[in-house]
């Protein structure tokens, strides 16, 4: 296998593009995919102040590295979920990354600032750890972006994450979630604009990018992952992708063009009586989770 660009020995094959690349041209290729996505969806400009939610995993660190190299003004926020060694090791990787590049990071400790951790939430509520975790991340990252006055919140969801989420939402005809599954979610009623520049890059490509760029990331899987429904859908999607390279991108790309669920399905929003953020009920899901999880 030879690099499509320089014909030297290839380091990575990208089957869905029917191509292979050497190290340098693979890094260029991934960077161009991200740049193209930013421009095509009009995500942000070099004048905007961005904040990225970083987990210490390959996706968010690879994306932060790309944005930094492209000259975007992007700071980071890490939410410490209180998941033992997994959380502390993840933070170690991020701190090293940030120091090497002289970037700005804010660490939010869920236990200290909100009075509960994800293991505690899972224990005291009947929610699965991942559902409590996803809800907390969405709420707190948005809150941090609002407080910091950033123009956009950047998320490291990759092609496989988004494809699997779409697969799950379609299989369950979850119309409300489908309406909000967008590459760019504009700002509205207390919600900061949210963007996903990595949607054209597959998971194995972000891993390859990180390794080839010398980024050390958390390789261990979160110990609370059992029961994560998106991961189960990812397994199914990867079987389809293996038999039919490119199917995930076609599935997701087509949806991005035809998604018109929002006009019909947007629910009426009220203000949460506890935190004031938009919600469909009287108290938002995060405040309810926090109240139940903080009980000892
Ligand atoms: S961190 Fe949180 Fe993941 Fe762990 S508890 Fe589940 S959602 S698996 S990305
Ligand atoms: Zn090359
Ligand atoms: Zn609330």
C-alpha cells in the first residue's frame, strides 16, 4: 500500500475513501476533513472564542490539536466525573497536552462543585451511569460555555459516534432527539451554539491521528461503560461499515441534508424553577438528578 499523495509507504488505510496515506499526508488529510466541515457548516471563524469539552480520550484531544494548529482560539474544559483512576489518569493526559501547547484549561470537579459523582448518581438513582453522565456533561459544559462568554462549544463526537446515535434514534423513532441531532446546533434560550467538527472523521482515524501526532491519551475504557446503548449501536454500525465501506458517512451525511424534524417537533420550553435553564417541565432533568444524587 502506498500513500495516495507522495507514493511512499502508507501508514494508514482509509477504506471508505479508497485511499491510503503516509504519516504526514494522513495528518493533512484529517486536518482537511475538519477544516472542510468547519467551513461547509459555517461553524466558527478565527475571530470566535471557542471552548472544547475534553475527556482525555483520543477524539477531543485530536480535535483540540487540529484546531490549535489551524490557529483557532480554543480553550478547554474538563469535567471530572469522579470515576476513580479513570478520571485522574484522563486529567493527567490532558494536563500534559495543555502544558506542551501552552493552552488554557478549566477543570470542573462534579463532586466538589455539584455535590455528586457519576458512581454516586448511578447508585442513588435508577439511571444507568452513562445516562446520568451524558446529562451532566451536556448541562455543565453548556453552563461553562455560557459563563465564559464563548461563541461556541466544540464537541469531539466523531463519525462513528454520530452514526451510532442516529441509528439508535431512527430504530427507536426518537423524533425529539432526531430534531436535535445536528452538526451545528444554533444558540437559543440559554443554550450556547454547539458544533461537531469531527463528524467526517472515523474513530480509528482519530486514534491514528493521535498516535501519529504523538498525543498521549487515555486508552483504557471507562469502567462504567457496561450498558452504554450508543456503544452497542456502534458494534452494529461497524459490521455494516465493514461490509460496505462508507455506509456510515452516507447514512449520516444524507440525514444532515434532510433533517427537518425540528420545525414540527420542537416542544414548548419553560424555565427550570431551580436553575432557570430551559426545560419542558417545572424542574430540569439535571436539577432533578442533582437533587436525588446529592442525598446521602
Ligand atoms: S464516561 Fe460517562 Fe462515558 Fe463512562 S459513564 Fe458512560 S458516558 S462510559 S463516554
Ligand atoms: Zn505521503
Ligand atoms: Zn435546572
